[in-house]
């Protein structure tokens, strides 16, 4: 990182939105929010679900308001995907005009319902779609991102609260045991797994492109993401690594300083090195380019960004953890998620 970029960070601190200093996200923010704009709005819930020896499920729920709505009432968008450990990913994108966001019995809690299709609350998801009949219920304690009085704080920590950039976003759980069932008309599955849930909402352009990887297994929960800060050339990274022996938070850090990132979305890989006191973590994520699929969020049309997303649920991810220069742990997860967006994605992929 150049001195010019360091100066940009300093300027952002000086002239950022200090009024947001006391507006940290909390776990209560899982519930739906009142839109802050009647022209542009998006709110998103992302469930990533891993089932050992079976594969990954993705359930993304969204509400949105677009400038051309005659009545500024949120509509629903739902993204469903299943990627078996040995097989091709199938996905469905569903748009619906009606969405219910308040449970009359628990009006202050999270609730998302598209009548006849999906019901989700703080305890479960039930989906009844043509080829994606799916249920999920928590089956253990949540492992929150932060060990603090506010476990629902954004992974960006105080930096997000001082500098007004990006969407409001937090991780509800890094990993929680679950019970699930799934049927697509040909295959019926049920059993135990793990789920990660994060949440975001915004009323203006929020991303200049990111790299994202996550995974869940019996021996490791992880999530790492990085991207450009607003319209600057500053690239910021954060992440969480939870194994049987180590539980590490990687605070916001900048590419070129304590983070080194090398990636090529066209070749399907991202290698990132994180450094903190006493520890170095090397993350190597690689997926077959043919395993990626594209996704167009309504929010990207709403804000006129034309943002592109390419996602794989078939990444092989290897971690090498060093403590005081010595390799203390090496874990390979044969199936995880790897995603690229915006200028960090592969342009040829979309041609």
C-alpha cells in the first residue's frame, strides 16, 4: 500500500460519518428493517449450509425496492442452490411480489414469509419449491463472530462505525449445528450439518467488488472476505478461523501491509496471507473454473451498478497456520465456497 493510500485512510477517518459511532449492529438486527428509502432499498439474509459427505446448500433471502415501483413496498427475491460433493450445482432464482416480514406473534423478531413458498424465522427455514423442498432447524449453540458484549457487531468493528462505507452487515453465526431435510423429486436426504448466517441492508451503492470464501466442517469454521473501500484503491480484508485448537479473529487489515492477496478469477483461485501478532495464516482457495455460476441480484439493477458475481460451491481450501514462525496446523477442506464480484471477477466468464 502506498503512502497516498495511507493518507486516504487517514482522510476517511477524519471526515467519515462520526455520527455512526454509536450505531453498531447487534444480533437484534437480524429482523427486517424499515426501508430508509422509498426508491432504492435492499435487505439480504445469506444462509450457507454444509452437510458432511453430502454437499452445500445456499439459501439467500432478499427484499428490495426499485425506483420504478408504483408503490414503494418491498418485494421478494429468493436464491436457492445445491452443490453435491460429487456433482453439478443446481440453482433457482425466484421473484415474488408479496413478502411478509412481521410475525404477529413475535413482531420484534426476524420473520420472512412468501405465502406457499417459504417461511423463515430465528429458529428454522421451511421451503416448498418445485424441485427444492428444504427444511433447516438449529440444533446447537451459535458460534458468534465476536467474543464480546455485542456478538452481533460488524466484522469490520470500530472501523465500520467510524467510517461510513459499505452496507450495514454482520455475521449472525459463524457456525451452528443444524438438522435438515431436502428433496428434489428424485433424491431425498435428511440428517445433520452446519450453517453460517450473515445479514446486510443498504439504500445506496455498497460494493466495488470483493473476494469471499467460507466453509464449515466438523473440524473448522471459517470466513474471509476482502475488497475495495468505496471508490478508493484501498483493499481491506477481514476474517475468522475457528478450529479445534485455534480460535482467531483477523481484524480489518489492508492488502499490501499485513495482508497479501494474489487471485485470478478466470483461473478460479485466490491465495491470501494474513499476519497478526504471533500468527500467520495462509489461505489457498481453488475451484474448477467450470464450477462457477453467475448470479444477478435485484439490488445491482436497482442501484445501476451492473455488478457481476461469479460463485463456486466446489472450492478446495487449504489453511497453513504458523505461530511464531512455526507451522502449527494445516487443514484442507475439500469443499467450500469461493466468490468473486465486480472488477475482481473474470470478465471473460460473463461473455
